[in-house]
C-alpha cells in the first residue's frame, strides 16, 4: 500500500469516527434526562473538525434547544461554530506542598478559566479555582 493511499484511508477512518461520535452525541442529547452530555474531541486532529459543515453544529444546538442539558464539546481549541455557543479556555498550574523535593506532595490544580468567543474574551470574576484531591 502506498503512503498516499494509507494516509487517505486513515483520513477516511477519522472522518467516519467523527461522524459516528457526533451522531451518538446527538442521540444522547435528544434522549434527555441528563444534566450534562460531553463529547471529548481533544485527540481528534483539527482539520477534520474544521471541515465539518456549519449545519452539523446547528443540528446539535437545535437538539439541545429548550433542554436543561449542558452539551459540552471538549477539545484543544474552539470547536462548535455557533453564535450562541461559549468557549471556555482553561489554563492550569499544579500546586504542591512540602518543604523539600522528597517531602513534596501533590495538592491539586489551580485552574484559570476564561470565556472566549469571536466577539469577546473575558476572565470570570472568580478567576482561580482550586481543584484538589480528596
């Protein structure tokens, strides 16, 4: 198999996997009864996501319209193309306690969220959130 054919086959597999995942996500949203439905696309290359038509995102928004469900798309950058959608950018730093390297223990993460959209970038009032282990 040539390298070009192999890349094309891989790309087709990724495209089909994305379409299947989005269809399943759509079904979960339409089924109702969930407070939050999440789809993690963080390992998916950006190019196939950008190639999806605008109607894909509008269909998901329409499926969730009027529901109390939060539809969450997780990725390495903004994903959905919707005027009503909100993108959150999360930056995290680790927190450690202990005096020496040997005595250091992981305390948690300090997460700094910021809302990002085409028109607005804003840091919420409660800028730092400590996520610690129990």
